């Protein structure tokens, strides 16, 4: 439907351009080369008025703010990224008419998703935000953008699943709790920005295409021998058979806990993958499961490192006969070997008692982390520790509790691997009087308030913000499961300290010192 503008073609020929305002829209009319063009007056880059731009030859309009250039006929960006919207024009007795009707919703959806793909490739947060807003404006669920992003960027994940997937369900949970539309969009944009960050400049790493019927034992065996194609074939079989993640989580959890895999990330991702699939549905089941399977097959097996060499023996000796009481203080300040031994000594106790003791010890470590290690410049690479080495004990324990609900026989592995965190981190702990300073009196208010800060966290690296959220969500989940847990006060204080302490993310002197030392010893 064409709308009269009240502007005569002869008037436009004299001035070269005219601005039309109608129904909240600003449309720029331009006459050049015997033709009349109509386009949105707002530059798609940052919204500056194209009516102040420069007309060049060959029907090109330049936005003078950042030198983006647009084809008047098609709206294509000749320099720049986003196209500008164009409108059909007509002539009725010398008056210019404009078709101001919006394109069909599906066309708007296609344009927004195409722009989203470009924004992901360029790691352009501003464009990602605009395209998601366009999806919403056209009447689509903004979560469609996230599902699409995981689909199209999946083959660029060389090592499979990342924290972008693992934190996505938590960001969507935060979006559900958002107090404003802006906060809701901000939370939904976080995992989009994260997957763009993780895949920027990455090549293509296709997943093998074979399909085999789902067999839980065969899947676990394939992961054990690091046979990624065989494991992927079984997962593709599960997808073909439409097996829900609830049935897959048990064997996936078994594979994740078969080793102290990737510093506990495998177990965490096994939990979070299911939460993400539950939230976004079948649209993400394939990309998430393929990425998770690749990650499981390629994960490091850290119990093979010298500092964790006692784990295999402890697991072999676990027979559930130990009857020693388990208390958090029994596990604080102990070596890896002693921590494992004390867990064995309590193996016959109710698992909740041992679990509480281990989380209590992890809370003590987190509360008393010696931040001097993060500031040091002459330490060896093995001592490059930080807050995330300590917070993982909580998020890993939270994942283990859920995975072991499906498979209680996995508890020995889970408990002993939590013990590895505790024993390994003791070197970096300096006990002090931290509890009074960081005590949290209102737990619900603390959790809610700290989550509120994440809508506008100001952190450039997605991995730092997502860890803050994952820690808060894990803590909330654990407190909901056991509000009177003996570790609750210490863990809340520890998380409070973690969130309130500036995190050094660039270690220039340390990097240089370690590089010089490394090269000197290369031989």
C-alpha cells in the first residue's frame, strides 16, 4: 500500500533529497540519475541520519560519521556491514508515493538471521544486538537467534563444547528473571557474544557423518578409547531415534566421570548440555550433543598427571567399608594423597556426609585463596592459578550431584575427583580471618543482588562473566537442595569474596619471565 508524501518529483529534482516522516518512520527520498530512491534515514551502523550524508556518483550515498557507503537502489552496504532498508516508490500525477508496509515476518526473520550470521563471523556485539532486536520486533522469540548460532558455528569448534554452551542455560535463566526488557535482551545476548568470541577466525572442523544405533555401552567405550567418529555415530543414532537427553545423561555422565577429565569440565558440560537442550528444544539437540561428544573424546585425563597419581589406586580401593566420620576440617590443608585417603576412610558413611565435608573443604579453600599467587611474576607455569581453579570445585560438585542422581554407582569417582580439587589447591591457601568480613547474612538477597549485576557486568571476556553466573547458579542450586548444609555459611562468604575481588587477567611480566625461562631450558 503506497502512502502519499506530498512531495513533487520536480521539487525533489531541485533539492536532490527530502526527508519524509510518517508513523514514526523517517524515510529519505533521493533523486539521482533520473530515478527516485527511498531508504530508511537511520544509518544501520549507529543510527546517524543519512540525510546528512554525501551523494556520490553511481547512486552511492555515504554516511559521513563512519564512511559507510550504500547502494541507493538495493540498500546494500558497499563499505560497512549492515544494509539499509529501502522502500518501493511510485509516481501519481507527479507526487511521490512510498510503500511503508513492513516486509512479511518471514522475510524479516531471514534478514535478521542473515545479519546474525555476519555478526557472529565478525564477533560484532553491536550487530548481534540489533539483529536479535529485529527478530523480537518481527514477533519471533529471541532465543531463536541462540539456537541458530549454535547450529551454524558448531563446525568451527575444534575441540567441541565450550563455556558458551555451558553457561547458556544460566544466562537464559537470568533473562527469565530480568526486571526490564533491556536486561532481558542483555542476558540473551551473552551466550551469543560468547560463541562469537570462541569461534572468531576459526576454520571448519566438520563432524563425522556416520550413524550407528544408540548403544550406551558402545558410546562409553568409544569415548574411553578417544574414538570420536564412533562416539559421534552413536550420538547420531540417538538423535535419529529421538531419544531424550534424560535417557542419555546417565551414560554421558559415566563417560564424563570415567576420568578426572579436563579439570572437571566434562561433568559440568554433561549437566549443562541437558539444561540447554531442555530450554531450547530439538533445534539445538544435534549441535550441542555433537559438540559435547567431541569434547568428551578429546578431553585431557588429568588423573594421569604426577600430582594426581594416587587417584587410580584410591578408586580401586574404594569398597564402601570406611566408617570414619567426615568433616570439612579433616580435608583442609591436606595433600592430594591424604585427601584421597581420608575420603576412602569415610567411604562407608552416608554419601551426603562425605559430600558436605568435601564441599566444606572446597569452601574453606575458596575463602582463603592466597591472591599473592595471582600477582606473582616469577612463579613457574604450574603455579599459574586463579579464582577459577577454586570455583570449579563448586560447579563440578554441583554437576556431580545431579549426574549421580541418575547413576549412584558413580559416586566414588565423583567424590574422589572433588577430593583432587581440594588436595591440589591447598598449596595456594593462606588461612586468615576472612569469614567475618565476607559473611553473608541474607543469602537470597545476596544471590539475587549479585545476579542483578551481571546484566551490565562490564567485563570484556565472556568467560569471566559466565563463570560468575555459573558459580552463583550452582550455589543457589546447592542451597536449595540443602539449605541447612554445614558448609553454607563458608561457601556464601567465599563466593562473596571471589565476586568482590578484582581479577587480574593480563600478566605481562609473568608471561615474559616464563617465556624466557622456557626458551633457556629448551636445549
